[in-house]
């Protein structure tokens, strides 16, 4: 399992919170594969979420996304513009809905590498080593980016 997948699995276990799945106030009601969204309170103005897959995962709906144009950790407080793409991040649908701001695209394919990253997550999930995040996109990005050593090998 990659370090990012391991970090996401840990976060899903640590931050699992039944109440989080119930809170959908002020959230978009319809999300679909191929949509592109801006993110509330994003760590950068160009951060976008591309929805790559939606499926049932246990008792929750899982939405698998790519998070694009995330400012590199070292640059978050500078005027430089280097970004990275998080190719696959699995969210509980309700948590993702709380994160989405404005839909800015339709019928967009996820980036290269999404399918492979999803397949790696799927294998780990089948072994009980991965789950879906009840966090918002910004919370998940902050968790990943404040632990940049977990991005080695990605």
C-alpha cells in the first residue's frame, strides 16, 4: 500500500464519526461522475475536485475524486505557484458535499493515474486496510500536506 493510501486509511479510521455522515446542510444535492467542482475554503484558488467514481461502501456512499492543483506544502505561505495533484482520495458522499462550492465542469475524465490509484485503494479496502474519509476536502488535503513525507513514492 502506498504511503498516501496508508495515511488515508489511518485518517478514515481515526476520524470516523457517525454524525459527520448526517450533516448535509447547505450542500449540493446531486453529484455525478465527471463533474468538476471548486472547493469551499480551499488551500488555493485553483483547487478543483474531479469526481471519478461513486459506489456503495459498506453503509455509506463513497465518492472517489482527484483533487487537482493543490499548492505544494512548502509553498502554502509563499507567492510561488507549484502544485500537485492528489490522484485518488475516497470521501463519504456527505463529507464531500459539504466541501463543494461551485460546479465548473461536466463530463471530465479523471487524470491519468486515477484508475491505478483507485485499484490500489480497492485492494486495500477489500483487506480491511482502507476506508473512506468523513473529512471535508480541505481537512483531507491539510492532513496529507502537513505530512508531506507520506507523499514519497507517489
